[in-house]
C-alpha cells in the first residue's frame, strides 16, 4: 500500500470511528426517531465512507438541515461517489482497493 493512500484514508477512518462510537452509545438512547431512511447517523457513515471526511460532513449537515418537524421524510440514500475505488472492512472502515 502506498503511503499517500494510507494517509488519505486516516482522517476518514478516524471520523468513522467517532460515528461508530456515537451509533453504539448515544444513538441508542434516542431510539428510532428519524423521519428518513437510513437514519441520520447511518447516512453520515455512508457519506463519510463514500466521499471522505470533509465532504461527508457537508452532506451530513445538509441532511440535518432537511430534518425538521415539517419534513415529509422518506428514503434518502447517500449519492455514491463516481470514482469510489476503495473497499470496506467488515466494521465499515475504508481501505485502499487490492486491485490498485
């Protein structure tokens, strides 16, 4: 694995670790209250996996802005990245593809 590939996935995986910790602890306290599917925290995990930490946070912020009492809700999946060339570990972390 090249150094730059490993270093680019580090912030993404650090953000994913925080999101996984949130989903394992605080998210369970609230229960199933999200109007959208997947839930906002699951959407955030998918956005960071697909688009990286900075763009994933921006997508999550836009999703949270759409979540208000008058929102209709529904299915709102993360747009897949056109050039996503990574693999996901069984725990949802991003690693460079073995094909590269």
